[in-house]
C-alpha cells in the first residue's frame, strides 16, 4: 500500500524492553535494519503513527539500568545519560548552576507532557534542524558517546548531524551518553530561541553563544545556530570575529551580521527565510551579550 503520511493508527510492531545496553545491541544486531531504538517515543511514535516509518520492532531503552543517570563533577564535567528526561535535565541543580544554557534549552523544549517523556538524547538522535537542545550543547563543546557492534566511540556534537533526520550513528549503534566539559573560568553561555506561531511550536530560529573572557577580551567563543540550515550548525566565521577581540557593542554587532550570512534558512510555515536570517542576527547579538553578562 502506498504510504500517504496520514495514517493515524500505529502499525503493528514487536516491542522489546532490554535491561542492559548489551542486550539492546544484541537485539539491534539480530534485527538488522528492521528495528528502531526508542527513548521517550515522542518523535518516534508520531512518525510511526503518521506512516512515515514502520519498523517491525521497537527497542525501548526505558528499562536499561542507569541510562537515565545525570552526573556532574568539576573534574569530569557533565554526563547526561541517554535515558535522562528533558524534565530532569531542566531541573538538575548542577546543570542549572554550571550549564544554565543546557537547563534552559531542555526546559524550553515542547511542553510539560513531552518533557516528562522525552529525552535530550532522543532530541539529538531525531536530528531535526530545529532541535532545541542542539545549539547550547554544541556551543558548550559537547560530545556524544555511542556504542555499537564495533565497540564504543566518541563524536563531537558539531559533527554528529548529517542532514535532516540523519546522524553520524552507524547501523546498530546506540547513543549512550552526552558529555560536556566544564567551561573554562570566566565563561558564560546563553541559548535564545524564537517561535512566532506559539510557545509550544518548535522553534523557527535558535542561537546559542559561549564566550570565555579575560576582562573584556574574548579568549574563546562558539556560536551555534538551530532551525536555519539542514543541520544545527556552528557559525565559525562569526566566532573568528570575536576571538582575540574586545567584545564591544560593534564587535558583537559584526558577529551577528556574520552569523546571519553563514545561516542557510528556508521559508516554511514557521517563518520566511528572510525573517529567519534577520532573527539570527538579532538572537546572536542577544546570546553573545547574555553570555558576556554571565561571566563572573
Ligand atoms: C507536541 C510536540 C511538541 C514538540 N516540541 C518540540 C520543541 O519545542 N523543541 C524540540 O526540539 N522538539 C520538540 N518536539 C520533538 C520531541 O519531543 C523531542 O525531539 C524529544 O526530545 C525526543 O525525545 P524522545 O526521547 O521522545 O525521542 P524518541 O522519539 O524516543 O526518539 C527520537 C529518534 O531518536 C532515536 N533514538 C532515541 N534515543 C536514541 C539513542 N539513545 N540512540 C540512538 N537512537 C536513539 C529514535 O530511534 C528516533 O529515531 C516536540 C514533539 C511533540 C510531539
């Protein structure tokens, strides 16, 4: 039957609830390309119900021991397990204190019902260009740890996204954790986003900026954009305009203009490409300014 994309009932599938990652990897290997991993299911089940994908089996990660763990130490930085809920990331005291941009992004994702089910890892693996959690994590230098048939590997998050719905995950691999280093002293990071249609709608533009300052001089900067290219992306030329410079109003304005030039937005139901590009400029200024004000 031809897929219309309008099916409203879930197709039949087998559900597996492994208790360990090894068991989950074994199931994935046994079923080849016919199985999908599920965290909260808030993206996966919608796609299945709409007939966009129809895996024969779904491998739920909810029962995998310790996968929802969130840990923070000044030595090791932050680790967000692949099962950690958006709700718990948003509320975590260590994240709110040391990584407020990450807590803010998780807390701004969707609505309370979705945050009670969905995960940050699922948000990244779904690879929507508008994924709210991607820009802040990229700006803060996050890496993801994945395991698969060939063992474990680490991928910098700014290399993880390959296209809309596409990631660097190889067949049979599962993302197990997101790791974020502790920012250098005198750093700040902010995520700003915009949803003109409604607060619950996915964002039309998202910008995160991280700066490390020595007085007013910028030692390091990362600027990351969401919903304005096929993948969440860094605005590397904008970053280069900031590093080594005094972060004056003019310097920040130039970085905003450059970030807008680097963005590759499309027009869709949420916003026109023109509006998005203009808003990249505005939100980049705000994110950099906010990050500077956060520096202690
Ligand atoms: C009403 C509504 C509003 C929404 N609003 C927003 C919003 O404002 N901002 C936003 O960014 N998103 C939004 N979303 C999208 C979604 O809720 C988020 O992307 C959520 O974080 C997905 O997490 P999940 O755990 O439910 O992922 P799932 O649905 O379980 O999985 C998503 C994808 O990732 C894969 N996957 C999941 N975990 C792993 C893993 N550990 N390893 C490998 N692959 C994995 C799955 O196979 C699937 O392809 C919204 C969704 C709905 C239904």
